């Protein structure tokens, strides 16, 4: 059956994981399945999408402009937000009743507070791109003390009340699903790889690679410290980290650790798969994730990952000891030891690289899209 689907997301001009994942799915659903896809935005009118969208995918911008709230004095922010919420509900309701989608999917932003109250006849699905503990980043380690802890509890109770009303709530990992004990409408569907790269590493180059935003979440400070341990035994290997964001603090750390000759920070590149294929190990040091799609992309290029088993994603993606290695979360020494293990055992490294490529087939878009189609059939029928 060919469905009419509406996605709700604030904007699609930012080159981040949620926008990229939505683009991959929307393009496949429109071009391959023939679904009627509409993406409904609240912000970013006139800005080009960060990732190329199919001509068959329609975009509607409601011009709510939540991003302008930050320009108001602090005493007005809350009032302006409430006014925009009323406007958003009114305009989204009008659009949904006009286009009459079979299914409306919220990426769990501001519309989740009222989406199920809109009676347009569509099934309602929520799609989570974070993990429960770290959602909204009220407290990055899941702590429950202090003002942030109280706010997190109150907000989570409200969120769960809204999630219970959905026809389905989709999370990115089985690990995260276990944390949503209050819900009985949860499903797991992984993020998809857009395409399997043709260029695959032979895992012989003395190069370790990592990629992601230069932000606290990604843990590059811990990776650099781990690399200092690795280079004491293997100074002929290099680590290169690709990604956007301020690198000053990390460059200072590299200098203080005496790593300037074998640890390099680079901007985001369009041909990251080529960089993966030129490397032999992928290092993943995040403190927390929603999924960790960059791991699957590296594995698709035939390089084994060494990753912190952070919440959530790496445990679902990596079969420890078969197609990669999992390190204890935020344990710098353990991460260093496991990277060194693959450096020192070329045969194991190449075997894991081959297994990683095989494992990555599980995350191909044609596989993931069928899982979504099955879920759509379930909620409609």
C-alpha cells in the first residue's frame, strides 16, 4: 500500500544526524516505495536543506520561527513561547486536515505536546533520535538531584503522558527500549545507511579515524587522552578526527600531551567514506548517543570499531569481539588498550574489519525501510 505520510521537524537546514536520517528515509519512501511524503517545518524558511531531498518530497513551512525566541528578554521568552505554541497547533491542525495524511510522524519536538489532539484522521507515531536518560540534555549523566533533576522529572512525566497516546513510539536501540518501562507501544527501528560504499579498507594503513561534532558529548577529550597511552607503544600510528565545531581546546590538549606529530583535527569532509577506507580502525568515544550511525558507516567501509559502550547504540551495533570491540564507558585506559589490541594484531584487525562490513548490511536503507513499512501497515490495519 502506498501511504501518505507527514513528518514534523523544526527545520532541515542543519547538517546533523536527525536531519540526515529523515532525508535518507523520506527520499527512499518517495522514490522507491512511491509514498506521498510531506515534511512540515516550523523554522528555517528560505534556507536550503542540509542534505539533498528528492524532488518528490514536499516541504511546508509554517513560519512559527521558534528560533527568534532567543532574541527576547528573559522575562518574555516563556510568554512568546506559549503564543507560538498556540499558533503552531492552529497551523499544523489546518495543514493536516487539508492534506489528510494516513500517518503523521513527530520527531518529538514541540508538536508532541498536542499532536494526538489533532483529529485529522491520521495515525500518530513518535520517533526518538536520542536516548531516554539524556533526552533534552537536562542532565547528561542521568542525575536526579538539583533544579535540573527536578525539571527533568517533571518534563519526563509530561512527555510519557503524551507518548502513551501515540499509536507507536519508535526508538533507535533495544537498549533504550528497556528504559521506557512506562510504555507498551514501543518499537525499535535502527537508523539506516544510505548506501553501501564500494571502496573498502584492507585494514593495513597505520591510521585510526574518528568523526563527529567537537562537543562534550562526543568525548574527544577522552579519546585524545587514550591516544597518548596508545602512542607510547605505537608512535608510528596516527589518529585523525573529522568534524565541525571549535577545536581550540582540543588542539591545546594535543599540544600538552605531546601528540602534535600523530594526532590531527580536521573539518568535516564530504568524502568521509574515502577517509574510512584509508584507515584501519574507527574510534568512538561518545559519552552518550541516540544510536551512533557513524559507527555503522565506518563498519560499512570495512574497518572495525573500538567504542565506549555508552548509552545507547554501540551495544546494539557491535558484537563485541566479533566485528569490533566495546570498552567500558568513559574508561580512557580501557579504550586505549582495545585500540592497541587491534593495532598489535593485524590478523584480528582484518578479520574484524571483514565481519564489520558484513554486520553493516543489517543497517542498509532497503532493510530498514521494510521495517518501517511493516510498522506503517500495523498502525493502519
